[in-house]
């Protein structure tokens, strides 16, 4: 970081040049994950051991976590090719939430399964399961689940009717089987269900018994985003109004795997709703990104020119992000008075990356029916890419006056509470044989870049595919690693 003197001879203050430094936040999926386990394997997919450091993490609310900082070295006699010169300054964080998911019982899982299976059965019987919003694989999975459930119930019933004493052929064998079940089989089955499936069941089922667990997970993620946005160094000026601050990060990338991708989506939308009212925008600079239709079909209804080019839409998103952050990018070091006047709010998240994302089953997992899913989108409870357009204030646009959301003395244009994806790009990776993940463009509109990955050159089982986006089988993960690397290196 270099320093230059100001032109003001009376002050001679040191002004530091901006540094392109980014924070990459990885959010793990279900299971008994150990702190840093997922992050280390993720970083190892991009960097050779020894080309990064493990540093203290002052962002997370846990003493078990560390941040990983890449080492960047210029070309020298001892290092003829340099080290990570094609990367911006980067810190890798893990948002660890597994410790927040405790107290799971089998009843949590059975109640969730009952709700989803009956909801899916209703969708199948009334024909809505054929709607493109439903994942095409869903019908087969639901049929399989119902067949297994019916077979188990029928088997138990037939056994009780025709062979009531089959379990007690001899007293010794019955007692031995019972002891084996209680000692080994049942605890193992219960552990697998509660520690793995239970995470998904409790997070996805918004019932009173799960709300506290969901709240703690979301609160921790939102707090982490807030700290990353506000992390800064301060000068030692005696007067508060003259104190200068230098923000640490100029970009944030969120990467979520499996259930972690849904958590990433949730904390992004909740943090956006917290700060969007303090982000001033220029409506004229939004025109290009507003022109993308993305399967929404509402722009032309309000006289907004329509474009169907998703690549142009992603470029326009990036440009809108630059425009929004232009003031901060030009003045990385500001006084506390200037920061306070600007509302001390920034939006640094350029990209959301999801890997094996269960939102592909959104109408089943995030709503009670396809109709309920559509209502949540229209009410902006679920956010789409491109964003849902304003229907009344500034109809057809993404921006509204702040007075539409709050009474203020000095209203100014802002992006609505449902419009973070006017600025933030969304890339979704999925293996074509991954049972958990799938395409999202048919669920939350065509501004999401779906990247299907074919398990070519090997037999990649569905259960292995879901955990192979950056590790386990490198040959299968190579395409996603290459695309991910391009996103992480693309600091605007």
C-alpha cells in the first residue's frame, strides 16, 4: 500500500491508494462438519500448499475459525514466476453454522417429510408437478419415496397379521437381535438421520420448533456480512469529524454448497433489506440492467425495452455495481463525517455462487404449493434474478424513491428491497446427476447463469457427485474449479 501527500500544504495528510482486496465467504452444507475442514479443502483446490497463510479471524464469532490469506509475491530471482500474481488480494473465510443446529430429534425429520411428501402428492394429483418451475427429477423422487413408505408399512402389517411370532423364533435370537438393534443399528441410523438429514429438515421447515435454530444461523451470517462491509482502519485524529477511515475490503463473493447455498441466498437477501434504504442510485444508470427480461415478461408491460441476452445482463449487473460503488472506489479513505453522511452503507457483494443448490426444488421446499411459491415471489419474500419489478411506484423499474419505503425529509432513489440481483451476479453449478442440485433459471428466472457439469470420463455416483464440486474426484471437479477461479479472479 503506497502513500502520497495531499496538495493542501496546511494539512499535508497522507492519502493511501486503494487496494483491490476481496473477501471470499464459503458456507458449508449439511452434516457434522468440523470448523475449517470445508474451507481448507476449498482453498486447496486453487492454491498449492505454502502459497497461502492461515491468519486470525476477527470477523467470525468463534475462536475455532481462521481466515486464509493468499500469498502474492512479485517476480524475483528466488521466485522467477511470482506467486499468485493473477489473483487480487484475497482473504478466504468460512461461515460455520453446524454448531447452531443442535437438539434435532427424529420427530423433526418425520414432520418435515410428512409435509413435503403430502405437498408433493397434491402437486402430482392436480397436475401442477408438470410445471417448469418444478425440477423434472422431482416426480420420480416423490414416487420412490411413497413406494418405499408404503412397502415398509405393508411389510410390517403383513408380518403382524400372518407371522406374529416371527421375531421370537427363539428367545435367544430375539433378545440378541434386539440388543444388536439398540446397541449398534438404531444409534447409527439415528445419528445419520439427525446429524445429516436433520439439518435440512430443521432449516427448511419453518415451524415454531425450528425458528430459533434458523434465527441463530441467519443472524450469524448477517453479522458476518455486516462486519466485512464495515471493517476498516482508523487514523489517530483527535477530532471525530476529522478521523479518517480506510475500508479493508472492496469486494465480497459468497459461495454456498448444498444447504449452505440456500443459507447464502437467505443471508444475502436479509442483509440487503437492512442496507438498501441507505444506498443511493442513479435511475438512469439502471436502464441497461432493467431491460433484461429473463423470463419475467413484465418489463414491456410498463414500457421498458426488453432484451433477452443473459451475457449482456451480467455485464450490465457488474457495471451497475461499479456505478453504485463509484464514490467509495474513488475515495477509499474518507473522514468519519463523510462516511456518516453517506449512511456508512456499501454493497460489496458482486457474486453469489451456488453449488449443488436445493433451491431447484423451491416450490416444494420453500412453499406449500406452486401457487404459494408464486405469491412469495410477487410479494418479494423470495428474490429473483432479475429482480421483481415495481408495480406501482416507478412501475416497471427496479428503483423506487426511499419515500416509498420510509418517511424521510430528503427522499432519494434507491433499489427496492427485492432488487439485490440488479447488482449481484448469480452463478449456479450443478452436476447433471446430482440428486440435490439442479438448474435454478426455471425457478427464480433466467438471470441466473446455470452451469451444468457432466460427469464425463468416469462413473460418478450421484452421492459422490454432490460432494465433488471442488474435491474428492478432481477430474470431475476440474470444470467447476476453472469456472470458479475465473469468478474469484474477476475483481471489478
